C-alpha cells in the first residue's frame, strides 16, 4: 500500500522553481523599462528642475514660484528684445524713406530745370509749361504745338520735342509716366474720331509711342489715358480758354509721397486730377 502511494507521488515533477523564475523575469522587465525611461530624459528640464530644487532649499521659495519667476523673466526679456528690434527697424525704415524722398525731390527738381532750360532755349515758353507739386512733375503741352487742328498726327517738327523729353526722362528711371490727352468741348464727329474721347485718346497714344522710341524708357512704367473735354483748365466759353484746354499732359509720378497719400492709389490719382484743375 505504501509502495503504491510512493510511486504515485514521483509521477509529478517539482515546479517550485517557476516562482523565482517569474519574479526574475518581472524584475528584468522593470529594469529595462526604467533604463529606457532614463535614456529619454529631457536634460534641459532636468537641469531646470535641479536649479529649482536648489533655489527652494536655499532661499525658501517654492518650486512653483520659481517656475513662475523664470517664465516671467524670460517673457520680459523676450518682450524687451522684440521692442528694441521693432524700434530699431522702424527708425531705420523711417530714415531710409526720408532719404529716398529727399533724393526723389532733388531728381525731380533737376529734371524740371532741364526741361525749363530746353523750353526756353527752344522758344516754347508759350506752348509748354512744367509744374512740380507733392504728387508729380507735370509737363503740359498745348495741342497746337503737337497736332494740326482736329488731327492726332504729331507734326514732324514736334516729334523732336517728344524725343527731347524722352531723352531727359531716361536719365531718371523707375518713375511711372502717364500721358493724358485733353480736348475742348467743341464736338467732333468724323470717321476717325466719333467723339472727343477718341481724339484725346489717340493723341495721348501717339505721343506715348514717340516717347517709347527711346529704348532706355521701360514700357511697363509708361501708360496713356484720355479725358476728352471733361477736365478743362479754363472755361470753354472763349477761344482762349478752349485753346488752353486742348493739351497733352505728361505726368512723372512720385514714388514717395506723404504718408497720408501713400496708402491709396486712388488718393494719388485724385490729387493729380485736382492739381490739373488748379492750374492757371
């Protein structure tokens, strides 16, 4: 009987080794997790926390207070740096703009002197006029100096005038040049020109084409427009007034105007229109 019981007990192997083995595996897993976590530590944050602890133990300031103070100091420092950069940039930009405006004024004044000298030398004082204002340098040419009556074909002698103006303009590149045609209010109705609109437009285009024969002028900066009879300088009730209203205007537009005008092209164009109306 005892023999049978002993033999039955030997059939089951001793499995007590599994317990320490499973404990060992658990410890190894925990070790690897700790090692992985330690390898991914943010050293910057660890250093910041270390400094916070040192300050807290040395001065009695809490860790949270230390963090707030550090953030406040960093924000103040960045704010001061940004303000300094902004102020320096604004000052530099203002100085540069003022210098450019001054240089532009000198350029346009010199161009006006050159034009006035040419007009006087050529005996064209009664037919040409120049005006420099806050928005443009305006060259006004009476129509009888350029065109036969009711025609848009520029007189051969007057082509020299257009070429001379173009030669002076090419010395000051980068300016927008606008050629505008004007007529009086006397109606015109021909096959070529159904109205004063077409006449003033074609005159402006023809004058612009002669300007652009000068290869030094950039076509992208040159344009033409037509106003017909609708922007007179004088009353159309007299022949003298109508003669003044028939004209071609060449506007050399400023690149730098007063800040109140610099934000709007419409304001600049409006100022140009008003300047034209105020001429004598």
